C-alpha cells in the first residue's frame, strides 16, 4: 500500500476530502436498517484487507493534515492534553504500544530501533527522527502520551483501573464529539457517561464496564460509535462551541449533501501492561452525505436509520434540529429496496 | 496460553519452591504489572489441572517468569504435582499474565501486608514501586521461622512463634493521608487485617486484598446445562467449571478462583442449595447466579444457562 | 471485587448527599458553613463520644460558632469562607489515615472542600457530605474556564466571558463545580429568560 497524504484543512476553508478509495473503506457503522444503543464489542484482531480494522492503529490519507490540525488546537488550548500525575507510567505504556504497532504494521512509514532503554523513533510522514531513553520523561520534548499522540490519528483517553471502575485520568482530546477532557478528567466510567440520555436505565453500561475491565493485553477490543457533524470539523469541543455552533444552522437543501458529515468513531481498547491501565483510542472518520450515497446500500440504510431514530438520541447526538433536512436529502437515495446484512458495500 | 520451558526449580523454604519459566527459543516474554498471576496448566495423569500463581519476578525482566508454589498436602494435587513432577527442561503451558491485584497508582504511599505464601504478589510489586520511586512498607507475617523466604531489603518480618507477632494497630496507626493498604494471605488473615483497618477508620477504597481460592471438594452433584442440552455429574474433587470443560462446554475464565467474575453463570432452576465460595457475587445476585470455578451445589438438580 | 452498582455514585455525575453519620475512625474532621453547622450539631448530638476526637472547621458560620464550641470538640478553627483552602490544608498536613471527614453546607462549600480533600490524598470513601442551605451552584464556564460561585439562575451570565450559559447536569468532583455551556451558540442572541435553580 502506498499512501499519499492529502493537503487539506479541518477548519476555515474546510478543504478536507475523501478519495474514492477512502470512501470505500469508510467504516460505515450500521449493520442493519435500524440503530439500537448497544455495546457491540468485538475483538480488535485485524479485519478485511484495506479496511480500517486491518491494522492496530490505522494510518490513512488524512494522517498529516490531522496532525497539523491537532497542533493548531493544542496551540490555542494546551489543556486538551492532560495527564494526572499517577498516569505517567500509562503514558509510556501507550507510547510503547503505538511505536511497536506502527513500526510493525507500517515499516515503510515508521521505524523503531531499541537498544535496551535507548530508543530511536523515525516517523517519515512527519519528518521526525528522535532518540530517547525509555521511561525517562526528560529525554522527550513532551510527556510520553503527548509525544506519541501528536503523531497518531484519533483522540486518546487513557484510563486508570481501580476500585472496580475505570477512571478518565489522562487524555489527548482534540477531535471530540462535544465533551471536555478538562472537565471530565478524574471522573469514573459512570460519571463521564452521565450526560447520555436514559443511561441510568441501561444495564449496558454496567456490562460494558465489566467487559472493559477484563480486556487483557492479548485481547484488544473495538466498537463503532457515530454522530453527525456539519462541515468536516475535528474540533467539535464544548470549549469551541461558540465557533462551530452557528455552522450547525447553515444547512440548506442545496448544500446539505456537501456540508453534512457522518462522523464515525472507531473505538479500540487496549490493556496497558506496566500500569494495568486501559488505553481507549477514539479514531474519527468523516464522510459527507454526498459521498456516503455513492454506495447505494449505505444511502438506503442511512436514510432508514436516521428517519427512525428517537428524538432524544438525535438530541444527544446534537443533530435534532437538522434531522428533517437530513432525512429529506437521504430519502432521494432510498428506493425501498432491501439491503444486505453487515456494514460492507455490496 | 504459551508454551514455556521450566528452566529452574529451587526451594525457598521447606514448603515453598520457586520455578522459573523461559521462552524455549529465548524470546522476550510480555511485560506485566506486579500483582499479576499466570495460570499454570498441569497434565496430572488423566486430569488436566490449572492453578493460578502470582508472578514474583521483576515485571520489567522479559527473560523469564518466576512463581513460588507452596506445597499443600491436603490440596487437590496441583502444588504436589509441581513439587514432585515438574522438572527443569519440561515445556509447560502457561497463560498470559492477568492482573486482579494491581497497585493503586494514585496512592501517596503503599502499605503491603503478607501472610505466609501471600508474600508472592508483593515480591513483584516492590520492584515496580522501586522503579517508579513510590514510598512503601512491606510486612511479612509467618507462624514459624521455617516459613521464612528471602525478602527484599527493608521488609519487616514478624514470626508469631518467636513472639514478634505483627502488631496491626501499630502498623496501621500514623500512616500518612493517601496511604493504601494491600493484604494477601489466608482468608482469616485478610479478614483480621481488613477488620482492624476499618475499625480504625480506613475507608474501603483504600483497602485491597487478594485471596485465591482453591475449589473446595464436596459431595458429587448433578447439573443440567440448558443451552447445551447436557446433564452432567460434578465429581467430589472436581469443580463445576472443570466438569463443564470435561463435557466440552466452554465457559470464559481468568482466575478460576472466584475473583475475576468471568465464569459467572445464570441459574435457571435450583432444587437444592448453592454453596457460594466466591468473592464476586453480591448477596442479591447469589439467588440467581453461580461461579462455577469455586462454588458447589447440594440437592436434586441444578439447572444453569450454559 | 465485583462492580459497584451505579446507585451510590449514581449514573449522575452529581454527588448525592445524605445525612451525616458517625463511622469508626481514629479522628474526625467536620467542616461547615453557617447553613451546614446545624447538620454538624445533629451529628454531635447523636454521637457525643465522637467530639473528643473531632476537629471542627467553620467557614463564616457566624452565630453557629458558639453552639458547636459548646459540643466540646478537640479543636475548633474558624476561617472566612475565602480562606477555606489554606485553613483546610493546614489541618490536613497533620492528618493520618483513619480520618473521617464530614462536610455540610452549600454546594459551593462542599465542592471546594471535597476537591481539596481528594487532592490531599484522602480517599472519597472517607468523606461524607450533606447539603444545607441555598440550592445555589458553583459553576465552571466550559469556554473561558471561569468559576462562578453561588449561581442561582439558569441560564446565567459568565463573569469571565459574558456569555449566557446554561447549567448542564454534569459535575466534576475535581473542580467541585457544575458545567456551564453557551446557550445561544447556534442562534446568537436567542437567550431564554433565566429561571431560579430549584435543587
């Protein structure tokens, strides 16, 4: 696989775009014509060739632009990356996990050479060649978590496991669906999910917690989550809501196909061996409705899912106000034909 | 599960023996955190035994895993097999490390209290604590000098038959705010330490304990597995989990000792009494669930969702 | 070791307050403002044997100081509310495990005290809180991060950035504050009439 990295932006002129190949590999999150809240967890042990599930940490054509966007967000608000003091070791765990995975999965892009604790890391797409001492923070330009997640697509929550619960005690969060690390840091699993509607009645959160606490080093897991975003914007944080809020009201029947994006999170879960923490990468994929409907099955199915979604879930996901426009647009691509099971294009 | 070679076997005390396992080709083993255990699989004649043992070697040393096994002559036979049958050179099946007794890294100080062979998880944890520079205090309580094993520097030994019985009140008093207490040993010892701490005002979230239960023997009993449409008999020295596995019915597990919760199974009908031996189920769950790794049944028939 | 059911801490991130109860302890620390002092008095009345091991920290408790002093605690410290954190830090510097803490008063006092206690290393399980007095909340603006005390209306105006913020039912124990979010971000200028916060 040879990767060409797009020149594109996730703000301002929003020049983000998907190549036809990127559309085909988009992780469409609905395996049937309706959406139900579920834990939908499966082992993260590879997947179809070329799919976003194939590698441990997927690198795609948006890599370089996403890292540039992260740097802009961090320059404006350094608190998007935080780590409570006891999470230092987990940060090194995460650095090791990503460096080992990427250098094995993409040897033409990333190289890791280890001589005892003396490590050399080469990141060709970003032009980085650093030598440092493993577990010695002073030998890196940032803390270990910040250093490696400035070079890895997706948000990263790093969770501490104790007292039969998981705690959001560190993270690099610059492309979130409207939650604040600066506010949520230090919360446990139930606390940070408090804003989810009907969460209290749903035993699924307890089952999910039980599952996650038992994820082992050799059994990483994954699930897909989704929402809607107007414009291909990564930084939809509550902090910057006054900036992107007005854009949500800019949709018209004429521009919706181009401006409304389906936002899919590939969430993976990794036991960190030294700290016994849990890494929780949240990788964001964006695809415009007009690109989605180039896959006829997806166009039909997305119409049915959005049409039948209860209003409280649409409110939580932040697109109730645009739901009628979205349904009207997608209806044009739904001829009522049956769809095949599963997420893949026909 | 991985195949590792037993490379060293040496006594630490009259009843406790240390075993070292290495990769047959010398490949580095996965890192773990102190407090982790591995499942050791033993082919004891026709019986497949699986016992969990805490890792005692330095977690950062990827050249081998070490465990310490206390010989239990009244036990089900696993520790006896390790002492008598396991010999250097053998290749054995060892599970990946699983940690159900991790350090709480938010602690400002760690107070580690071990009884007898319960010292094992702490031997690995003090290496981690040393590496991250966290203050700690390790106490080892034993009944007689014959139970002594080599201890890390700075550890305090309490030998009850030599009159240096552990003074819990003294140890628990005056600990700085943010100290976490860890205790590993017999059920009786764990209860004594936790009761003392609670009585002095230590909150539950600062208290940590680990006790691995061996499945208790008992009368044979009949179980119907509704989903697999099989009825089986659990032998006197067999656990329900082992009986399920022998019948080809898989249940997930991590500890096989009543602590991890993985093998939790719904009870559909119970014509009799369940003897719950686990540390997992809440009292209100015990009416409709069973942990097949350690719990047994007395009565006509138990019907479970397996 | 089983998972705690989501009843005590709840699915709400908001802390649940219950009447203060005496627990076994080596020492106790009781913290209150004027409205909360009555909760400490009730606790002292129910368990007078606790008082010789108890330090009382009162923040602007006014006339209630004398009433609590009459319960003969081992020690009683008075502080202006603004000086709560340094007063608490001074007491915690001498504290040891075995300390149980009781906090009573406004949401703001509880939020500030609990955040400080946790930062000092005291486990949450050693802290009880009881809400007394006004339902006013301590709020953090998610945009400019300004903390506003004694917020009684929803929406309110952020004293830092001037935005109209609605009160999100999301509480951070670390900050001791609820989250305030811009109410008219999507439709600038459309701010509903503020209503009194009821609880």
